[in-house]
């Protein structure tokens, strides 16, 4: 009897050992396959970025505004005024002077070399942004298949447009996601990042409302103080540049293209619909007086919905709440360019993390539709003359920017989830 028990124990131990070895072997094989996939995706992403590099052209390049402003500041002490004798007197540079001060080193390059340098700086920032989003989103799949996420982000049209134009949206996105990542552990530095993003582009100021609703007074206070200190330090170069900036804001030398197809905002949509402009064939009706009232009313509706969802400190999923605030910020900004949609990587991964916990088919399908709409770039109608004319005239203008509806769908998904979670019983 004792011998039989000993035999059974040894048999069980052997079987358990074999099972553990099989599990370990399977885990190693799975890890090796994911590593292989990530390596292939990394190689493809780098190859795609090299291809984009060779599509750069000084003719279509927002970087030239930053470069010219840096040259102006180096030569005249004012980013908005060129040196006597230069052909360019006004640059179309509508950023605060502090941005020109920070980017002063690019004045040491000629425009073409500076454009290439700026491109690779953007690429480094892109890698950092993707890593940051994966780290704080909570998605296990994104961590496991980080190479797939990186490749998809490199292929995404908003990223391509951002890199080709030399825009600064990726840098601003790093500041904003970094602000969220540091909100609990280092609120002072998080406030500094929010202030820096707001000094680069004005619209991140709107995120201050999110932190107020979350009663995170430290970030709000430190963002305000950091902004005051940074502006104060920049006055070492004099008050003249700020006077020029205010004059330029009041009486711009070049009009911002609010009606252009790349402006994905409430104000941009209403401008395309109700005013004659050089970017469309004919508006729905020429009624420019109605644009601001419609924008104000719709903005108040959006703000009220965000207030209802974000007004409590109790957020089961802070990533989704912050993602909602980011989407609302983009919709409310009157100059929200298509390239700012690189920020949507964060709410996308946050929703992916939610799907990993709860496989909701409807949420998955709606997320796929929203992301597909976001990936329809400006100029998508150029492939066919008849289609182009129809979508640039009258009612067709409602279909001209599918990415606008993608943003609305993202807001709708996040709004419903966050609102439900904050009111669900504990």
C-alpha cells in the first residue's frame, strides 16, 4: 500500500513537472514570436520614416515659419520683424515669442538642413510619445506588441502630415501625456509641462478646466505659476516681441485658413458651411454672421457634456477621463489642425485596455469605425474631379471631412463610458 502511494505521488509530480515545462516552453515560444513581430514592425517603421524623409520639400513646410522667426530674432531681436533688406518682412508666425526663444538653435541652419534636422527631431519625439502612451495607457496588448503600435502610428495619416509639414503637435502631445503621467507623483512638474504646452500652442489651456473639475489644485496652481515664471524670464529679451505679437493678433498680416480642410474643429466646419472662401466651391448658404453664434452654442453644449462626465473626483478609469478631455480640447480649439490627431493614440490605447477587460463587440466596432474616419486625410477627394466638386459644394461639405465625425465618435464613446463609470455604484 505504501509503495502504491509513493508510486502515485511520483507519477503526479512527474506529470506536474511535464505540465510546467510545457507551459514554460509555450510561454517562451510566445515571447519569442512577439519579439520577432516587434522587430519586423520596428524595421518597417524605420523604413517608412526614411521614405517620408525623402518627400520633404521647402515648398510645403510649416517649419519655415519657425526657422524664419528664429532668423529674425537672431538678426533683429524680434521674431516677427525681418532684418532690413530681406524679402520676408512678416513670417505668418503666430506663436508666442517664447517659442522662438526656445527654438533659437535652428537659426544656425539653412532652411533645407534645418528642415531635415527638425524632421529627425520629430521622429525621436514620435518614438518617445508612443512609448509614453503605451506606458500609461494600461493596455497589456500594446505593451506586448509595442512594435505593431509604433508601425501603425508611423503609418497613420495624422503622423505623416505632421512630419511632412514639420508641425509641433508631437512635442505638445508629449507635454500633455507627460502631464497626465506625472499628475499623481509629481504634480509640480506636471503643471510645468501643461504650462509649457500652453505656451507652445494656446489650446492646452483648456485642459486646466479638466484639472479644476478633478479638484487637482496643485497642477492648476503650478501650471499658472510656471506660465507666469516662464513668461517673466522671457522678458529678458524685452517687451517688444510681445507688443509685436499682440499687434499681429489684432491686425494679422495673413489670415488663418479657418475654412481649410485641415481645420477639424467646430469653427472650421461652420466656416466651410456658411461663408464663401477659397477652399470650397460654394457654401451651403453665405451667412457669415451665423458662424460665431453656432460655434458658441455648440461649444457650450460640448462643455456642458464634459462637465457632466468629469465633474467628480471619482474616476474608475482616469485614462479614459483624460482622453475625453483631450478630445474635447481638440474639438473646441478653433485652429485644430488635422496633425493634432496624433494625440488620439492615448484614448485609443485606453479604450483598447478597456476592451481587454471587457470584450464588448459594439465598442470594438465603433472604435474601429472612429479610427478609420480619423485616418481619412485632408485632400482625400482629389482622386476624382466629380467627387471633389460635389464634396466642396453645398450639402456635400458635410462629408468633406470624415475625420471630424471620427473625433465626434471618439468623444461619444468616451463620454458614455466615463459618465456611466462615475455614476455606477461602488
